[in-house]
C-alpha cells in the first residue's frame, strides 16, 4: 500500500452504521408517492448518483431540479427523524481519528448526503474538530460512482488524488474512489469482505478497531 498523505471518508455506512434507516425512509417515500417499487429493485436500478439524479429516475415526469430536490429532501428528513435516537459511531472511530489527528494527517468527508445530513451526524457525534473539509452531494454535479466528489475532496485537502486513502462501504463509492485514482479500505456494513476486495478495496474491515495498516 502507498503511504497516504490524506484520508477521505464516506459518511453513511462508514462513520456510522445507518443504512437500514435510509432504507426505511426510502420505503416510506415510495408509499407516500404510491410508487410500485420494492427496495431491492430500487437499490439495483435507481440508487446511484446525487439526490436529484436519483429523484429524476423515480419521477421522470418532473424536470425541475428544485422540485426533485424538494422531494428528495423530505426523504432525508424522514431518515434523520428515524435515525436520531440511534446515532452511534462505528466501533474504534474516535481512537482512529485521534491517532490521525495527532499525526497531523488531513482528513475530509465525501458523502452523497447533503449539508443537513452532514451537520446532523457531525453534531450528534461531535466530529467537527477532526475534519479539514466536507464535500456533500449538493456540491457536485455527478454523484458516485462518478469520481467527481472524491476529486473535489482531494482538491479541498490540497493533496493529489493518488496520495489519498478512502474509506467506503458501497459499490458506487468504491467505484468512484478507484476511478479517482485512490486506494480504498472497505467497511463491511453493506457488503462482505470478499465482495469489497473484489471491487478493488485493499482491505475490508468490520470497524475501525480491525484496521491493520495504521
């Protein structure tokens, strides 16, 4: 493994194990809008890119990006209300972040969540002091698996993409980071170790206590 000069973290499913609450909020959105869609089909065919990109697939008759964002934002509000009583950092996260901070390693966030979701997790877990920058889905045109969000995060950190190490949990996230020329460590909140390694992760772990490289 190349020695990284900066670390970039996805947020959902990586800092926190919250994907079940996102799933529940998507299902509630389908019911609200009477969409005949099961979650597995949605996850396979619709669930990639930015919030507006996802909404444009779900509601192809709506062409106004602001209206698509409004509908998607309500889904995110549902998610925050569902997850609020359960917010918890992945095991070993604080110890790992403390170590990197002591070693003056710049760290950034690259999540498809919007600023409200970033603020929600940061405030609940008191993460503000650890990260030099955050990049959310509302700040890019092309969502994961496009590499834009990771390239943007690296630019904010002032580090070349090839010198960044990414922590991710999803297929689209790993694909995006690899397309940006970055090495990736996978968290097994969504996929097993074998799948993450097959996707291109240099290591796959269940939490930050299990990391072997630092």
